[in-house]
């Protein structure tokens, strides 16, 4: 430990510690977890010279407020938002130095859902099964942030802060009106009527307000109709699996998804930019599935 720490002044609607997660423990019933927008989390760490596995904070819609208990450098990426230090506007998507006692205010997301707040040295809460991620499904990892919590900061690594050599966040994205998800059919596509599967590629759904870190739920689209009755024995689930519950509306599994499930999986969205975009899709955004190349 360095003695540096961040105190939570305002916790926000849902702020958690996230890193690359816990892949490889599904056989023990442990979900993957980790940052939902992996690209934004990785960028925040690169801006600060942190290793890829460094833990950061993932906010949800209304940001977070933090106080630096010692001088630290931070960066905010993900959902664009206003960033202020002790009331003064500072850069989003770039390294920002905080003196001891300074308060960082990460504001409401202007578009998207989740912002990422990284600190040079990483958030150094104790790891569980090799990860510092909060897992909302299993309860592993640190608690959801609450006002008054103190987050230790780890020692800085050998890589420099990247602000001076041109590394910057991409241009601020606008409000997303449509989410296009590439889908690899299977393994249980044969459980659905052929006409229903054919209609899937023309269908338009909407992101449901019931979406969370476990999965992106859809609404207002055509129901996928089963062509086979009976129950499917519970089987393993992967990140990006598109499960279809009895209401016929697809659910895209995200980082905190269960490791097994008994509803048929019509296809899988490959990890990558599409799932990052799903993490930032607000309720009401249109959702379409296209065949993955």
C-alpha cells in the first residue's frame, strides 16, 4: 500500500469496484464479473499507465463523488459526463491530478449508462479469487460503494501517465438510438420455430428498464416461438449468451450472468465492442440482431 486513498463522498445510484473479473471459475459456480464496458475500463487504465488488470470504479447513470486523502492522478472514461475537481471543470477522458483534500465530482451520464473512474496505482481493495470485482449475483468482492467508504490506492507501476504522448479518449459519442448486436446462432436455435428464427433478423426490440449487470433485457419486440416443448436441463452459460425465457423476449447475458441456465440459448454475441455498447445502452434504445461474420 502507498498510504494514498479515496474517500467516497457521494456513492451514486450504483458504483462498484471492477477489474477484468474472474474468468475460469464457472465450474465452481462463480460468475465472471468485471467491468461491463471493457474497452472504457481498459482505456482509463492506459491513460494512467496502470496494468490492464488494475481495478477502477464503475458508476451507473449519476456518477460518484470522491475525496483524495493524498495526492493522486485519476481519469474518467466510458459514458461522457461533466467532471469537476473542487467545483472547477476538468477534462473527461484524460489524466487529472488531485491534491490531498480535493474532491472529484463525476456527474450524470450525458449519454450511455456507465462511467469508469480509474486512479493511478489502481483501487487496491483485497482481491477475492484473484479479482477485486464486485459481483452483484454471487456477492463476491467488495461491497457496493456507500458514502464514507475509504478505498486504498495501490503503488504506481513503471509505465508513465499517458497524457503527454497523445493518448486520449475517443471523441465524445452522441446519444445512441440503436444497438446492433452480431449473433452467432446456437447452441439451441433448433428449439425455436424456423419462421420465428427467420423473423429474428428483421425484428426490432427495445432495451428494457429491467436490464442490469446480469443481463440486457429486451421488450416491445416479437416473441420468439418455441418449436419444441418440454424443459431443457440446466447447462453452462457464457458471456454474451442470448437466452430466451418463456416470454419469448431475448436476454443478453452480461458480466454478472449466472454460470448455468435452463432456458434455451438462441445464439451468442461475441465478446468485444458490441457487448461494450450493450453496457452503455439506455432503456428504450432500439436493439437489432444481425448474423455475426
